[in-house]
């Protein structure tokens, strides 16, 4: 497991999952020895492939994941990059299926910082399943999904009938939602001096009890964590009866094990 970015749920769930499956996980921090700098990615992938059955990486740049996958002789798991967080979203949809008993004809609404990997993969997955999704965020490019991701979701939606919209009003986005989702306003790597500016921009998209009341009565609240009460959501929402954030976190363990078992046949 190569970690360029810090992690709590990702590291613990993969290590615990591998141990429960009878294997062993190795944590290696590349924070002080950047991937592709001291040793090029090609050599890293080829050498690691001689030692292990799986390589997993949590990195800043998507290209690094692609290069690892290109040169490795074993499967590579994307634990996170700047454009995707697939393990998180697989766990999220496992949790939705667990709570709703279906993944058919749903609406998910996302609130807050939409210029991030979690939003992007939620858009992709909602498009794949033919869902409706409203992305509620400020009308500013630095807080909105990148055009390349919007185009990708649009292309998938042509085949599935999904509807992915950008909305600049929280209550409008929440209407008829089965799932209300938010993520940190201060993700890893964002300078601390931007906190007040970002808080001011995102506060109109905070998930409050009013937002939850605008959604369906049986709507669930999700946050991939970490969460700050009083920022992306109020305490009464995240600690309330509609919140499933800790089941969502637990399912990271189960989905990581499913991923590793799926890849076992490709060793």
C-alpha cells in the first residue's frame, strides 16, 4: 500500500480486511520519497510486483495510478487520486443498497465543494445506474466539477437515461432526494488560510434540518468523513436518525475485502 496522501479509513480498512482474509498488508509512505522521483514509477511497479500479489496506491495525481497499472504485473487498486475515489463510492453504494434494498430509480443530491474526487465518482456512479443527481455548489469554477468530468457523466448518461445537474440552490437540490451527501470543505492539501473564504462560499450549501426536510421523508444522510459539525453539516443532521455515516464508514472494510477477493482470481 503506497500512501502519498494521509488516510484513516482507507488504511485501516485495507489492513484489517487483508488480515481477516488471511493475508498481510504492507504500509509504505511515499510522502518523503515521492513516487516517480527517487525511483521512476515503472521500476517501482515492476519491483513491487515481484514481492506482492496486489499494489494499492493513494496518490495526488491520476497519471501516477495509470503508470502503476501500466507497468505492474499484478492488479493495482486506486485508493484515491485527484479525479477519483472509487473504493469510497463502491462502499457508499453498498451502504445505499443495504439501507434502501434497491439501487433502482434513485435521486442523490450532493452539497458543498464539488471540485473534488468524491463528487466526480458519485457523478460517474449515478450516471452508470441511471439515477438523478443534483450537485449543489457555488457558481464558481474553483468549487464546481471540471468540464471533463461533466462531459464524461453526460456521455454515460446518454446510454442509461441518467440526469446529472448543477444546481446553485440547496433546497432545490434536496427536493425528492433519496440520498443527501456532503464532503469536507477543507480536504487534504487545501491551505489553512483559505478556510474562512471557503466557509463563506459553502455555508449556503450546508446540510441542515431544513435541507433534510426538503428531501424525501425516508432520505438518508451520508458523508464519507472526516466531518466537521457546523461546517458541511450541522450536528443535528450528522448525529440524527437519518444519518448513516458510520455504517457507511464500516462498509469501507467490507467493500475492500470484496475488491481484494475479486482480484484474487487475477493473481
